C-alpha cells in the first residue's frame, strides 16, 4: 500500500518557480520606483520631517531657558 502525499505538499520546482516570479515582481517594483523618482521624494520628505523636528526641539529648549530665567 502506497501513501498518497498531502495536497499541500509541493515539490522543489514549485518553490523555484515561486522564487523566480517573486524576484521578477520585486524587480519590476524597484524599476517603477526608480523611474518615478520615488526615492528622491522620500529623501526630501524625510529631510523636511527631520528639519521640522529639529526646529521644534530648539523652540522647546529656548522656551525652557526663558521660563527658568524668569523665575
């Protein structure tokens, strides 16, 4: 009597195809992001966010110094 493999048992060829298709899809996403200057936009937005956070920190620091000297 031979044991039948489970329906969810996949062979190596399936995983090789899956890896190949995943690689191609990932490469297509990367090509699209490079073509549309996605990374340049992200860098610009991140720089703005950090600049505003630094300004907030400096503003809070000067407020703290002013309130301490007044008391």
